[in-house]
C-alpha cells in the first residue's frame, strides 16, 4: 500500500518550520487540522491485518508499539518529573550512540565500551560530574570543565507555560544520533522491544520510561533526523508524528496512538531537501504539550531545577534547563554537594559519589 505524503496536504517546509515552533496544545491541533487524518473512530488497528479499514491517502492513528493494550504499560510513572528524567536520559544515550557509531565508521572492529561510564571517558573525556568541583585550577582542569559545559548545550530541556491556556509544555531536544524516518516506529515509538540489549555502554534497555510522558501530556510532538554520515543505507530526511490518548467509542480499552502514513506503522516524513530548507539538524525533539504536573501545579516553575538535580543525582552528562526566560546547567546533586565550601581546614564533603546502576548506595 502506498504511503500517504505530507505534500498531499501542505507545503512541507512551512509546515515543519511551524511544527518546530509548536509549544502548546492549540499549536499542535492547528497543525493536525491541516492534514487529512482518518477520525480515530473510523479505523481500528488490527495487528494481524493493519491494512484492514485503511483509507488510502489519509494519515491514521496507530497504537504506540502497534499494541492496542498499551495504556497500562505507558501509565506506569508515579511522579510527573520521572518521565522528563527518562526522556533526558534518552538524550544522553543518543549523544553516546552518536559517538559510538562514528567510532565504528572509522574502525568497525573497535571494541565497544563496557559501561556507560567507560563510554563517557572514551568519547567525551570528562570524569563523573561530582568530581568536577574537586579538580584544581590547572589549564587541563579548566579545559575539562569547559568541555562539560559545552556538552550541556547538546541536550536541552525546556519548560514553557502558556498563560492563556494555563498549561505547561515540556520540550526535550538532543543533538544526538537521531533516527531515519523509516525506523522511528520501530525505535522511538516501540514498547517492550529493544535495540540496546547488547550495548553495555547505554543506560536503558526497553525504552518504556520515556513513553510514560504520553500519559501526562494531552499531545506529544516528535521529530527526529539521523546524522547524515550514519544513515547506513537508510534514506535521509526527518520523520515526525503526533501522539495522543484515544478512548474508543463503546470500548474500555483506551490506548495511546500516533499518526502513521502506512499500515506498517511508518511515520510521516519530510525529505532531505525539505529538512535542510527547514533547518533541521540531526537529533531528536519531543514536545509534550498540556503536561500534567498534578499537585505540583504552578510551583513546578520554581521546583523543576531542584527536582531534576534530585532525580538525576549524578547524571552521566550535564544538560541545559530553560524555565521561561531563565536557564541553568543541571549537573546533579552529587555535583552540587561536592561544590559546597570547606569549613575551616576540613572539607564538608571529602568524597565523590559514584553513579548508580540499580540497587542502593548502602546505609549510612
């Protein structure tokens, strides 16, 4: 069955430029309204025969992971900041994977790092972030701190508040490896499957943590582009889609679905030429509009910095956090505690804090 193309409805470049500036539920709704989308009640995804009921020349809502029963798995986050932390970790992995794939392109026999920490040492040349404050003032140490600061610019978290709609939007964007359009439904939109199990240098495995952001967002907008030098035979361009919660009429099995352009689950896309004209670089951008912070409410604008430092106590990589007009780099509370001044001749904290990979640090 032929793919449905964006060019069937709108001019790709103006559309994708507008999409990259979408920061509210109404922005996303206005974009979707310009497209030919089969109403959610008029197409019921069938895993065995997804083409059944497919309307040619239209986009369709297909379940995330191509699984109608995905709601329970996606709704597992118990604290609204956790999905944001998971998405941020995904961004760190994308930066690590970019470096690893480029290393493989130079010499595909190079052994992979055996842990995320080893990957950071090899590819970025910085120690654990809580060690940074312990470095001296030598030229070498200043260079390491500057390198860490530069890395933070490649992973950005933004909190936007729309005063008219009284809603929050969370945006996470990275300059990492990205995904080619034809694989987004198998990677960024998968559930329970993985391409990471044999990659000991990455952090997560099944990629479900970040998906929990769909459960606390009215809409999610995704756009991703693979680094052009790492396409591996795939077609260059930028894949995009919208994710939302669907409540089927007369049924109790609600689910989360995304816009697809083909029954096999492929997402809509723009060509290399149009992606270049729109200024889309490689990497991935998630926009979670209408984000529900629960009881946190408006206080989240003051608390998000502290919350992210707490949840990501000693992250592998730093990242930039933008809250309205203000910005700061998040290094984690391990770094912040290590930065505290000494009392007299005795350091307040005289040790670094190794990152956790599950389990506990122990009792004090």
